[in-house]
C-alpha cells in the first residue's frame, strides 16, 4: 500500500488559488504570481553562464513584470 499523498499537477494547484475569487482578486493574485515568475527568471539568469541565455531570461523577467503592471492597472 502506498501511503504517499497524491500530488496534484501544478496547474490544478494554481487553479485552486483562483477559485471563488472575484475578477479583481484574480487579477491581483495573478499580478503577484507574475512578479514571482519574474524573480525566478532572474535567479535562473544569475546562474546562467551563456550570455545569450542570460539575456533571454532577463527579457522574460521583464515580460512578467509587464504582465503584472498590466493587471495592476486594471484593478
């Protein structure tokens, strides 16, 4: 018998965070998650030795920040 807890796929975990929230609450939450994504891209970039890959990751971080600003401008 396997006593290991069943782990939900990440997209299900994220979807559960949004359940029951108003549109404004969902936008605010998504903005927070976008900024968290940006931070993760920056961590990856900091550890990247290839200059082109590092730059691509930093650009991805900026896009995440832009997404957050868009959502914050709607709330």
